[in-house]
């Protein structure tokens, strides 16, 4: 299937140049061309494109302002188009896949398209993963959580505030997963994937529920969809835009997003403490 695309640029020649190049690529379908930010917002809501070429400087509403008004759920892959390279850093801070300088270089354009293809494939794989997890949970009963037992009445039955064991229902069985064995937790739609002891347990629940259950001295949120066990972190390295990458003992790599970078000091303290 072709990648649905909209072009947002107030310059006719610029839109035409992108249109011609996309036609030559063959695997992109232009569903709308917009001359301003207001038109773009309407087109995105109507067509829900996978990709948007977005001019940064436009009358009335800049490309950055367009993104600020878009709900995260309908945000397409973004390639910024600009005549000024000083916008490059802000473009990446706005989570653009790439940016193109006017006049557009053909080889640079081809490179941007390749990055788009890879990003769209990864996004499709993530959506497929969410759907597969939902199917697995429905078939096996993994979606029936024992978390409610802990949240409603289980805590009162436990000697400590934070349980040492998470009871996870799997079909007719309940598996007892030691909290200390959890390496990391990531979210996939309405499901949580608890990675512990080489196994992955699929749960229906929320990150907030798990945050309330787990001991914050051992577990920290490092991304809106990721919780990590501090004792499992082997190293931390800085990345662009205030982000970090964490490498776990087993070699798995997780991102600490800039939204949570205010936790760095606490995180490093926790990391140090976990080694003692």
C-alpha cells in the first residue's frame, strides 16, 4: 500500500517540487495539498495521513504551531521543509523524522523518503503488535488481571505497602511474579507487557496502576510507556534533545525521554544505590 501524504506549504513551486518527486518515488499517495496551517489541521482530521511535508514559515500559523494543535493520536510522520537551517534543531525537538532545506536537493530528498519508509514500517509493526497482544489476551485469558485484588483488598492483606509478588492471571492459573525479577514494563495500547525472568506477561491495565503498586526506590518511569527496574540498569548514555538511553543487564536498551529528565538525579542516585 502507498503511504498517504499531505503537503503543507504556502509556496506553489515548493508544493509542486515535492509532488513531482513523490510521483517519481512511486510508493506515496498525495491525499491533500494545503497552503496554510488551518487547511492542514482540517486535512489531517479528514484524511488521517501517514506522512506530512510541513513548511515551517507560513502566514498566520507556523509549522510548529500546527503540530502544537494536533492530538498525539492523529500525528502523522513529519518532514519539515524550510529555507532556514537554524530551524533544524527545533524541527527534531518537535519529533520530525527529517527536515529538508529549500531549494531541495534530490539526493537529500531520497534519503528523507527512506527514513520515512522505515519509520512508517516501525509504526505499522507497533500497531500490529498492539492488536496481536489484544488477541492473545482474549484467547488465553491473560487480560484478566489480578491487579484488582491488590488494588482493592490485596494491599491490606500484605505486610508491606509495595507487594513483593504480583499475582498475574493466565487462563485458569495465577502466576506469582516476584517484583524484584521484573526487568522493565512497557505499554502496548491497553495492555502492559511485564518482562521478568526471561518471560513476558501480558496484562490489561494502566501504567498508573503499576506505578502505584511498585516500589519507587526500585522502579521508575522513564517514558510515558515504560517503567524500568533500577537494579537492572547497567549503563546510561546521553542522547540528543535531553534524552538518554539505558542499557539493561541483559543488553536490552530503553529510552529515557526528555519529559522525565528531571528524574535524572534521582535516577542516578537510585542506580548508584542499587549497586551497593
